[in-house]
C-alpha cells in the first residue's frame, strides 16, 4: 500500500470515529466500571436463559441412566466451553475494557465487533436448532445446560473483575 493510500485510510478511520462520537449523546458514554457491569449482567442473563432452556429439556427426559449420561455430557460441554472459549474471552474483554482508562466509552463497547457477530451467530443457530427441531431434546438438555453454565460463569467473572477494579480504584483514589 502506498503512503498516500495509507494516509487516506487512517484519515477515513479517524472520520468514522469522529462521526460515531458526534452522533452518540453523552448519556450513552459510560466508565470502564459500568462497561464491566454491563458485560457481567449481559453474560449472566444470557447464561441463565440458556441454562433454563436446558433444564426444561431435562424435564422431558426419562430414565436414570439417560439423565446420568446427559449430566456427564453437560459437564463435558461446560469444561470445553469454559476452558477453550469463555475464560479466555473474559480475560480479553476485561483487558480491553480496562485499557480504555478513564475515557468514557459508548455503552455498547462492553463487546467488540467480533463478539457481537459471534453472539448473533450463536443466537441464530440456537434458535434454529430448537425452532426446526434439528436436534433431539436430549441434546438441548445436555448442550444448553453446559453452555449456559459456562456463559453464566463468564458473567460472574466480569462482575468479580469489576469488584477487583473498584477495590483497587478506591485504594488508589482513581475511581473515574
């Protein structure tokens, strides 16, 4: 890319940010502490709802052996999603949010663009699986319960990180 093209791209990027900032009322701008709280609430609410769907699907199952197997599968799903995805995402998003410093950000910045896209794809896939009966209720029971607990855990993690940030801010007197 030529120097001129790079300058134009940087200039265009700056204009997008300026337009976004000028279009967003100041009431939509929040501190990093509020962003962590929003992230915690959103992830906990999503996790709770997914667990609720999974538990309702468990109620449709019969047979102790089947239910024991489904519970084991739920634990496996939780472990995979927590260790491979959500614990890492929790750290990444917390670091990004804390990295904003004292500058206020639009409230929707509790997620980045990629996270919003992933959320939309996951919601569409989950709704489609259930709406079109693409998988049996036993799958919904085990998968949704494990996934929902991992999501809820990430929400709790954001709230714990918020509490740590508030404690550190109070100690140093830097609360925004």
